[in-house]
């Protein structure tokens, strides 16, 4: 495992690789959400079942608008009040998304982050990324590149950065019901 720069992280994402990067509370694993091979690698490395689905993280609302139903929906104002910020929303999909993103549902979990490193990463990449905690399923997530290296050995590289201010992973809400899921 190597610590990489923003430019190197984007190059790896574009090449279909999985990287680790800092988020609001823990390090996350990310890849191009539309690259099936990259997603298979991520799920294998994390030992995560396909059916769970994953979170998409974006630098701006504009990056996720083509993917989800938001504009003109009754929940639009509630969602937009929390973005950019550390709140994840489960929204209905605008178009069919791959099963490895949704877990087979007609919804997807998305977050427009205020974390500067992640905003820069998504902006430089040109779109949303997968964001799932950097851990083996069921284990504690990594909070540093050193912990990422201890968990995943040489399987992926890590973008060094500061974690956000949260002590726990972001809250998740269902937009259509307003119910808190996590």
C-alpha cells in the first residue's frame, strides 16, 4: 500500500482501481461506481455482499441529479438543507442503476459531502464515487492510512488526509418517509 496524491488517486480511479480516502468520520473505500470490475474488486476486498448496496458520494448536487429523483419532489427542500454536509439520503433512482450500486433496489443512498478532500476528489474525477467504510464487513473502520494498510495489506493505495469532525459514520435518512435508517 502506498500513500498517494489527489492526481494519483484520480488516475487510479480512472484506471478501474479501488482506493481508500478520508471522509467525515472514517476512511472510505471508493471506486468508479459504473466500472463493474472495480466494484467487484471493492466488494471482494471488503468481503461485502452485493445485496447491501453502497453509498454514492459527490462534490455537488449537480453530480447526482442525473441519477436520482430530487427536483420537484416533496422531500427536495429537506435534502438540500443538509447538503453539502454529513448526511446521506436514500432517494429513488432517476434511471436504472447497476445492481452493484443499489443492491437490486429502486433507490440509492447518496451524500453530497462538505469534506474538502472528498469534494476535490469527486470534482477531479468528474462525478460521484462509491463510498463505503474502509473495513472488512462487520469490523471497525479504519481511521488512518496506517489502519487501512493493516486491514488491506498491499491490496489498495490510500489518499492521505484529515478526517472530518464526526465520531460516527454519517446518518442515513429515507427521503420518501423522512425516517432515520442509521
